[in-house]
C-alpha cells in the first residue's frame, strides 16, 4: 500500500481525536499521540505497527519495543503479540503479529489497542468485496485496465498501481511507480470501468506489475492525505497537510482491502 516513506511523515503531523459514538474520519493536529497502521486482506496473516509519536518540535525516533496490548475482533477475539517483521521489498516494519489470518467470510473487523500509558485506541473496518481485473493491456507508455464496479457504492474506491523498471542503454534499471486513485462511489449499480493511464517510459521496460485494489473510503482518503502531506513537506513555506484516518486517539489507519495483481511480460508490451 505504498508504505515506504510514511513513517518519515509522522513527525510532521499528529492526531487529536474524541470518541463520539461513530468512527468518523479525523484530522491530525499537534499533540503527542500514537501511530497505528494495519492493512488486512482476506487469507493473509494479521500484522500491525504501533508506536508513540511526539510533537513536531521534538526529535522523533521510532520505538518498536513499546509493549501495547493489541486485539483484533471479528467472530473471535485475536490477540496480536509483540514481534518484529520486515516486509520484503518495502522494508516496512511490523512490530505486532498473529499466526491467524483474516477469514474470507469476515465482513467487519474491529481494533482495540491499550497503550503502555493506559490509553485506548479503537477502530473498525468493513471488508470490501473481492476485486478482479477483467482485462489488462500495456502498450507504448500506456496501460489500460478493465474491471466491474460494485453495485454497493461504498465499495467503489480503488487504487491502481503500476510498478516497472526502465532499462537504460547500458542495461541499468531505474524503478518507476505510477499510482492512480479511482473514486467511483457515486455509481449505484454494476458497470464496466475502463481506466486508461499514461506510464512514462514504459516502452523501455521488460515487464510491468499491475495491482488493482478495492479499498474502503477511509483508506482511500488516508492514502490521498499521505500524498498531500508528502507534497506539502516539499514546500519550505507550506505547513504539512493533515493526515486523515479512522483511528480514535491515534494517527494512522486500520483497514481491509482486496486486490488483483497481474504481471505483463515484455512480449505483451509494444516497444
């Protein structure tokens, strides 16, 4: 989920949330708080990152040794235990995990975290329906993806990611990443969606990996706010944009998603 660089952003923006009976998306403000991030996909193990963050005027160092009590609740209550897992390919660090997996039959999950200071962090997330790409084509600096929207409009938020390596004249490879956010939540019935995106220098790639994710509205807004915060931090005179999420008393996200992934080899790319 484009996790690289997120933790670098955390010292820039912090959260202040109040429980009002509903898990509304909250803005980030300047107070000492906690960072929690958990992405769940049906059939995958539960992994979660939890740590404390400090106000932006203090130096911030990630401390993965802090002992939180972490529980994920679906049909059962699942405890996540302190561990250290580094995701291959991204270097993203999880410090809580479980040997159990999110069931394909689960429709809703909840989170309960108790901090070392006794603070309570809460969230919940729906599990979006499975997504499938009907067709994927990659041409000269262009990618076309076909898929069907959902007749349940909250499931019509998508993130499309293209990863590929541009091969130079001397054989050196330069990684490229193209992320496209697709908001079709106003659709009330199933429709065929055709997405046509430009992919710079794709013609010089040997293959491209295409991932289409169906995400919750909260995750969609969180990812967009991460991009906005990243862009704002590049401007010395611009205060970083707030992060949005669905956690009570923490910054970050607790969310489920589904995905479909394809690798298009060089033979299918017009060069």
